[in-house]
C-alpha cells in the first residue's frame, strides 16, 4: 500500500473507521490488494514462531486458491503526497478526510453544506455547479469538470513517512508499526510494517544479543542494513557450528597508481588525475568453505550465505586437504581465532568483513548467539542462452567502446543471421522457444502461452502456415530486435562470480601469506575460456571507458587443486592493481562480471586502453552522530530513498556519446579529457548512490547532477539533443515517435557518432525473408470434423462476449496513470485469472471448440484474437488434447552438435 492511502484512511472524519480497508462490502477480504511477496527466508519462520507465542494459534496465514496470504506484514511505498483533494480513481477526486464509498455523486459532484467533497472530472455533466463552489482547484470547460495542477499539498512524502514511522497506522482494525527495510527497498523508498503485537519479539531476535535502546548512539545506516539480512529470499539451508569457523584478519593491500580521483572539496565533488595510494581489501565479503559443508550443492562453486549480521560468498574449497598437504594437524597451527579443538572441525575460513556483528559487538558474542542454520540465498548459474555458452552485452558496455559503423555491422552479423533464421526456418523458432511437445501433450490443460506455442509447433508442419504461427514469428522478431536496441547482443561468455586471491586466503589461514600475489598482476583464472588469452570484463553499473577491464586468463594448478570452481567462477587478483575501482567499487560478496572473448569487443577495449584513467572513489563516508530514534530513522530513510542511480548512469552515457562523437569527428584525446573527467565523476557518484543505504556521505547528489546536466545539455536556446539510442533505453511510459530530429516530452534526439547509435541504425534495417504466406485456420491440421448440430452457438457467443469484456477491463487497467507498473500488472493478471476461473466451469464440446477457433480468426474478433486463443487453449478439454496428439506427425528439431552444419554465434547445430 502507499503511505498516502494509508494516511488518508487513518484520518477519515468517521468515528467507526477501521483504518485502511481491505474488505468488500460483504466483509470478505479483497485479495487483489495482496500484491507483495514475503519470500521464504531465514526470518520468516521466526516471525511465525513469534506469532504463535503471541496469539497462541496457527492462523498466521491462510490459503486461498492455492496461494498463501498473511496480513501480519505490510509493504509500504512512499510515492505520493497527500493533497487537499486526492485522486481516488482515474477521474474522481475526494476531499481529504472523506471516504468515497460514503459519498454520493450526483451529476459528477458531491456537495454538502456548500462544500465540495468529491468531483468526477473529464465526464459530461448536465448542470454545472457555481465556480465559487468548485473553488480554486477545479473548473468547468466544454461540458466537463477539469482539475488544475495547483491542488494544495497538505503532507509531503517526507511528512507521511515521519507520521507513519512515529505513529504507525491501522489497517483492518489492526495497529501496524515500522519493521525494517532491505538496502534495495530503502533505495526505492519502501519499508515493511508489522503487526504491533509481533514487533518486540522479532526485533529482539533481530538484534542477535545486542543491547539497543531508544536514543542510543549507533551506526544507524549499518544497523538498519544488517538487521535486514535475514529477510533475503533463501532456497535452502545448511548448518555451520560455532567450532567450524576460523576468523582470520582481512588484508589491505596498499600501492601507488595514477588514476582519476574524485574527492569532496569545500562541499562539492572535485575530480582530477592524480597519483595516489590505493587500498584494496582483497577478501572483502568472501569466505572459504570446505566442500563437505556444501552437501547437495557440492557441484556449485559458491553459496551466498546469510544469517543474523552475516553475509558472505562462501567458495567451494578443499580446506581439509589444504591443511593435510601443509602438515596442519592441530588448531594451534592456524593463523586466526577459532573455538575448534580439532583441526577436522574447521570448515569455514572467514574475515571480519563478512561478520557485520563486529561493528557492534565481539566475535565471541556473535558465536554465543549464533543460529547454526544458515540460509542459502543463491549460487552461480549458467546463462539461459544456448546452454550457458552465450551472454548478452548491455548498452553501457557497448557505448564505452570505440566501435565504428563497420565494426558494429560485423559485431551484429551473428545476431542478424539468427534473426533471419527465426523468420524463415521453423526449426530455429522451435529451438528458440524451446518447443518440447513431450512436456505439454500429457493430457493436462495447457498452462501458459509458451506451452501453447510449444504444443502447436510440435504437432506438424501445417501449423507453420497459420496466422498464429506468423504472429508468433513477428512477435519473436520484434521482441528480439527491441532487445538488441537496448544493447543486448549475444556473445560467447557468461556472468562470472568474482573470488579474490583465494589461494592467498588459504595461506593466510596457516600464517604463510607474505603479501605477494600468486596469480600475478593483470591475470585471472577462468575455466570457461582457453588459457593464455586476453578477456574483456564489465561489471554493472558500468559508466565509463575507465570501467572497461581487460585481463589475461592464466592457468593455475594450485587453484584447481584446492578449489572446486565452475565455469561461472572467476578468480581475480587485486594485489598491486586497481581492479576493484576499475570494476566500479566491486567486492567479493557475490559480485559478478560479464566476461567475453568476443574479438571485436576485445579489440575495441584494448585500443587506447591506457589512455583512460580509472575512476577512483576517494570520498570518505561522513561520520554523522545518529541515534536509535524515530526522527533519525525517518531522516535516514528519506535521504536513502532519494536515489539518483538511474539519472547518473544515463547522464554518463550521454556524456560518453558526446565524447566519442567529438573523437570520431577529429577531436584529440587531450581535448576530450574535461568531458572524460566528468564522466569519471559520474562513475564515482553511482558507487556512492549504491553504498548510501549502509553509509552516509556529505554529497549533494542532486546539485552535482544539475551542474553537469546544465554544463552539457543546456544552452541559451534550451536543451541540447540527446543520443538517439536513449529513446530505447528510456523508462518513460510515453510512446516516442522517431524521425531525423524527433522531439519527445521536450527532449530532442539525434544520431551521434557513438557505438550505440551505430547499433540503432543497423538494427532498424529490415530482416529479409518471405513475408507473404497462406493463412490456414488453426483447425486445418487437426484431425476432427465438427458436427454443426453439436455446435452450441449461444454458449460460443457468451464465451466471446465475456472475453471481450475482460479484455476491455485489462485495457482500462493499463490506462491508469496513478498506479505503478507492478500494480497494473497484478490487477491485469487477476482479471485474467478471473476469466480462467469463469472458463473452468464451462463444459465446451469439441464441435463448439472447433467453431470458436474458426470465429477467433475472423476480422470482427481481431481486437480479442490473442486473448481468445489463449483462453481457448488453456481450457482445452482432455479429449481435444487427445486430438492434438492424434494429429501429430514427425517434425524436425534443431539440436546442438559439435559436428553440425548449422552455426549460430559460434555454436554448431544440426537438424534431426
């Protein structure tokens, strides 16, 4: 729910208010309002445990239509302010303090004692009220009431946050209070609230034995961040005993490098080239865990574990073998602190950077309060593209490389060849959407759109002459090209999880680490690629050319001996090289990088590699005295929610486009250094924005952005033109129209001489292929002849009417501007589910079904064609599925084969 709606509902001028109402008039709960998910986590069972102790029953949740719901935790967003008149629906405004369901509108208004309480705008009215009653916020024009843009704000978003944090709110008669928020949620301004009766119990558990009192001075950003760690979604658990843990010191490597530094100078950011000391924490956020603890995940290279005040990427290590090979037989030989009495008990080597508790208490205190069940949050996974052989680039990387139009055409050729094959070869389309008929023709109802297409593609080749097939082809190509326009181009490679100097960490565990790198400067170790070659890496957020990373893949038997890494684990060195800053402030708590050996991108990355200094963050976190009070929590979350990461990344890409446009039109590298300096500052600013959920910085981010925007994108004639590709990556809802100098929402766009605009120009070219085909009805390839006497036309007409009505409701949802995309999606999905429920009660005969399939393809049903087809097939009776199976004939499929004669993106296939 949004804070505005909660606040308004708690301030109605009615004594019997139950606060925010989640029920229908008949008293049933409106489950459409439950659009958030509280995932399985380390914390969820504890919340339920506290509930049972407090309420002494098992009614924490209820199950409705196969879904589990609870009212005990509510997610609050802070997106809207409270105004004197608030828009409640698309065109109805209600005065603050009144409920719409208690007001009656007559001729589009509700007036009581001369006061306007509600008004419906943009709707024809017969007898307009006097302008004095309309007041200063509404007016009458062209037969309808209109709203002005000057409706007074009574409570800002910050005011609402302060009120709800201090006073909580009532929903369905239950009092809720502030609970906690994750780092990601805090950047979006969200916060969880919980039933007041559960708060004390769950907060005491969250503290993990720490004594935190109201008004106590504390590192508030860190505390709020770390108490939310157990809320992360977990996929499984494993158990680690206190005596299994060995705590060793972190290691800070210090060296000198010439970089582009960003510092605070008299309250503003200042960026310049400098030779400075770099300090790398080479094991920040990582642990080494013995393979015996991995259990069923022994084939994984790492597990991200969370517990109270603990977060660490634990890498698969032959730890006990290491001890044995180095003659370590007693815990006294270890270099660190452990409660283990026997060396075989030591299964996890970690550092203080993973145990967040050490910012507030001692290691022994954490072990005393340790819950031995650790939640597994994630592990490395291959990409979903061609069995993990390919990865998709992104526009940030492509636009920071100096690619010519010719380079871009060569780079895009594999993608265009694949697009042409999608358009002209049904076996490629089958492979692309992973058509697996054995999984869909099992006699059960079809469950999804993919299942529908999978099924029909696998029946026989006649389906390839139907309208639905060619609609699928067009949709697939359009989607693929739109994806390409955002810089998502398939290349050989993957996303690899970073592990830093793991062999040195083993040495540290036995006191033999001397500060030197075993892997060596500039080297990496990856099993995904051949050794003795250079690779290109990029981590998000990727802002500038100085974030481009080139490293040499080196064989390392010691790493292969003591670590069980997969192709998705990348071992890097951060001793003596500024790689952590080059990868935009990365650490080793599960950060990943895009890694590829694509020759075109690699050549562009190597070209002038040393010309671009690495943007380096020298902005220190501000030491602000914070106390555990409502006021400080409110102030902290207000500042954290003002996140500018999207604006920073976009502005960096615009400036990068300007820089390359200048260079590609004859400017020297020296002449563009001022622009590059500002791009580097934006790179550091993005790093600060990400970190500010757990640290505070004395940086006025809005002013810094305004200064750079004014400097580069505004002049005396107004705003300057943006790169054309920004239209595609923009998240604006408006439909943009493109032409040579197109304008949208007061922004102009033109084609720059930059990589992404070259890509845009290339992708817009038409894919050649046969566009004219016969359009057979769907029933033409099904071995069934309907009997006209068996067709229930009345039932069919009702079916079509209902589908058209629901399609209109779905369209209306997406026209609602006051709702978020997530809310609109959830509401549209609920309408769709209602339609499925309606259909599930209908017994549609085979002849009527055949008739409906024919009707669906008529021009008169063009507006509901897709929804009608989906509903028909998702509700197919088992005997109709039998007919589909009966109509099945052998079809060719594309299979991956090293000896195949077909190749896409360097991967070979054959038809079989």
